[in-house]
């Protein structure tokens, strides 16, 4: 066992003693040693890696996906609102040359926007 492996195992042990299992797992996953594999197995027993109920994703990834969906919905709503406002302005411009703005014909021409 080389010095780097000893240092990584020592760091992992320190993190396990502090009950920081997530960081210890990250350190141990980078170590190519049978001891690290045994410690990872023990970590799986005492502190299994948390997974989301939804598709087995980690909570951080689930939050990321939900955030991206929310952003996509907001962008779609803004785009739809902008397109609707633009078509209304086009419709009003088309009607303004033919009818008085306050007439019944104007109301019928611009209805639905």
C-alpha cells in the first residue's frame, strides 16, 4: 500500500468518525484498494446512499430536473404570452385602418385577442 492510499484511507476514516459518510464515500470510491472496498461495503450497511423515490435518482439530481422543468414552463408561458400579445397588436393594426376604434365593427374585428 503506497503513501497516497494510506492518506486517502486516513482521510476517509476521519470523515467516518465524524459521521460524514457522503464525503467518506467519495474519498473511498477513488481508492483502488481492497480495504477501501470493504469500507464502502460497511458504509452501505450503516449509511446507505440516499436515493429519491422518483426513478431512483439522487435528491440533488431530482431537484435539478424539477428546476429545469419549472424554468421550461416559465419560458413557454412567457413565449406564448409574447406571441399572443404580438398577434393582438397585428390584429388591431389590421382593424384600425378599416374601423373606428370604438365602433362595434372594431370590437368584432379584434374579438378573441
